[in-house]
């Protein structure tokens, strides 16, 4: 399976790259926007390409040709302003979806945010602009012709994963290690039952593979 990972230099992306190396049937290419990131990945034995979400749809389409699945885990990051959130988390995601359609990609896996589909959940959120960006990017994917998997993790934490999660249409907000989000992405890649599915994801008691099979 030929996979393009957008957001490969991010913290979830780096975990996905490492987990993908253990999967014989996944051929992953990492997309980054800086030459130094490209060289670092190649030195580590990872296939990598240069492209920028703030560039053109045509440029994105070029690196997607021949790809079967796109994973989108890019984000502007908490240190940037709302303008970058709009350009990367919203418009960048939409351009990636448009490019995937034009390149004949079959499937698109989106890393979103907990209950992004539910405006009432984030009505009073201090990062309402971020949640709105995720909401509309997800909606655009749902309206596309691509097979979709939308993973909506809770509060992201930089700690070792437990390998156990809770997945589904969850009402109680929780946290999850970025490493476990990456494991859920790999599990979703391997399970066709996650095609055309959307689900929240937090730390839990069920092994990742089992939780993903049951969404």
C-alpha cells in the first residue's frame, strides 16, 4: 500500500513513520516542506518528498500521483496565530483533499479534534478558531469522493503510549498520548472497516487494534 504522510515532521507524524517501518505492506512517503527535514528523513532511511500546504493544489497533486492513501496529520501548532490555523489546518487540508481527488487517491485519513463535528462541544472553547477549522476541513472531506477515516483525538500528550484506547462517538473528553494516536492510524490503515468512518479517540482499556476493529 502506497501511503503519503502529510505532517511527517510533527510529533504524531514521527511516530507514524516509525510504526510504518514495521509493516511490510505499507510503503510510506513522508511529505515535508523544508530541505533540512527532507535530508534528515532520507538519512534515516525514510522516503520523503518536498511540498508545502501553503503552495498550490497542483504541487500537492504532483507528490500524490500513484498514492493509494493520504494521511493528514499536519497542523500549524499552538505557537502560531489564527491566520496560520486557517492557512494550514483548514485551507491546507482542503487543498490536500482536492489534490487527492485529482491524483486518483482512494482513501484519506484525517487527524481531526475531539467532537469537532459538534459545535455545541466547542462553543466556549478558547481555541474555537482551531475547532472551526477542523470542523469544516472534516466536512469538506465527507463531501468529497474519497473514502474517509476521520480520527478525532482528545487532548494530545507527549508521553509513552499505553497501547490501549477508547474509540467511538464519545461524550466524555479525555487525553491520549500522541504515540497511541499514531498506533490508531496504522491500525486504521490495516482495517477496511474504518473506511467511511469517523470516531473520537482517548486513552482507555481496550488494545488499539481491537478498539479500531470495533468502531
